């Protein structure tokens, strides 16, 4: 079995994992690579012995694999504890070049990891913050005033590629186009998008792209893919003895080498479904196969829940692309109570709350009632599990 966690039982029933948006289950090949690294003997870098050389080789291979995954150069790839930690470091480094009166733009839809690092930096440096609003009816970003929100004073535009709460895939193009007109940097949070959508940083004209391996079947590692010309000028806070060259200068302290060993198998899982001459071609092809499967399950889950009278779905219209992530509420029940019911009575694992997209929760006025129940689909979910989920909510 490719995902050992699927063998778990709870309350004498097979566990059904619908909590992927919070962190996917881990691929067996990644688990084996992690344990194999530790069993053979790990080491720090720049040593004169085999385990040190092997560690450097593993990191190099991981960068090359991520480069194929995001269509970037290997030397543009940096690793860190998680996306949040990397974003804070990048924001503080960029902030050294900004002055009072400069502006940054964030959105009302984003996870706080692509909001608060910029807000904190802005407060420290005296920058003005502008917000791209959410269209409450369409559940998309309202780009109608983008021409004034992003202006000659704008230095950074921070955008999420897809909402981790309600699944909306964001059309970045209008904001990116405007950012280019005024010379602002574009930072994209791809944490929720990376497990479900083909990502091509350069064709999407993004300067800094961030994601996390634990959202797509691997270990807890954050990834930053930064364009060379931006990375070269970036001056992160670091120890005086640390490397001054990129990407190493962003990787403060000893990295999670055993975790990095698990990155390549996680990404090659996507390629295993695809066809092509290169790994990149296989990854892109594999994504299309996985997307078709996940979207089929998501459509069935959405339609099944929509037929239940007391269920309210929070989702954009049919003309808007979405990840296989479904946010909903059940009339008369707190979202957390729904999750408890699903787990204890049906062995279905889901989560509730605002999922760190707290501004979105405020704008849509759901935080005061406990946020949403969120069900996320992954390649390891099945039609049978979806039917179990629909039946369980119907029985509630």
C-alpha cells in the first residue's frame, strides 16, 4: 500500500481521511527515504566523509526535483521549517530596502501565513497596507479596483493561488499584470494549490513562490522558489558565519536533512501517473490524471451535500475553478460538533474553523459560529468514502 496510514481503523471502521488540506498522509516511499537516511547515518554538510557527501547529494537531488515540480532552477530553491517561517524571513529581508510611505498589498482571502509576515514588516518599516477585497457573492477576489490598490508606491503584492478554506482558485493575472506595470514584487502562496494544480512559476510571472511538502504526501518541509535576480539581492538575517550565496543564505541553521530526503519520492508520486520524456513532462501529465480523479470525487461530494436540506455550501460558482476542497455548515450544529460526529460515529476525519484564513471568515461572517467544516480530497480517497461522507451528514 502506497499510504500506510490508510490501514488505520478507528471505532472498528476504516479511517477515511478528509483532512488533506491541513496536511496529507505520507507516501510510503517518502517514509522509507526518511528512515533510510537516518538508518545509514546522517551528517552535517561540508564534511570529508561519506555520510556528509551523501547528505549534500540528497539536498541537491531534492532541489532538482522541486525545480521540475515548480518549473524553476535548482539554485532558486531553498528549504525551511515551513512556509510561514520562510515567509517571515523573506519579508524581513525585503523590508530592509523599504521606507516609510511605501506600500504592500495583501488579500482578504489568504491564509495568515501570507498576510501577517507582511503586516509585521510593514509595521516595523512604516509601510502602508492595502487589501484586495473578497466578493462576498462570488467568493472570489474583487479585482475591480486593482489599478488604485496597486500603484507606484507598491513594493510587494502577496497573493494566494488558491483558498485553503473554500477552495477558490485565484486568477492572479490581473494583479500580476498591474504589479509589473509599477515594478512591484509578486509573492505567491502555493501551499494549498501545489497538491492539486500544475504550477509554473515563471509562466505565471511570480517572483517568490512558497509551498510545503507536507501538503503533498511528504514530510514537514517548507519550500521557497525565488527568482535568481531577486534572490541575489536578498539579504536575510543570518549568522555571520553562514553562507552569503543563494539559496543557502536563506536556510538558517542545520536543515531537516532526513525530511529533505523524503521530498523527491513525494514529487515523483505525481510523475508516476504521467507520461513524457522528462520528469517535468511526467509531473504535468500526472497532475492532469490526478486532477480528473479528484474533481470527479469533489463534484459528487458537492452535489450530494447540496441535496441535504440543512447543509450550506460555501463555494464559488461553476464558472470558477476550485480545488477539491469543500467548506460547508450544517444548520443547528457547531462545525466542531459535526467533526466530532463524523469521527466518532463514522470514522471520518475532518476539521473545522477558519483554517488561518481568519479575515475571510470575518468578511463572510462565519467565525462567530465556529467557521466551516472542511472536507478535502486527495488521490487516496475513494468513491466509497465519499458516499460514506454524504450518508453520514444526511443521517445527522
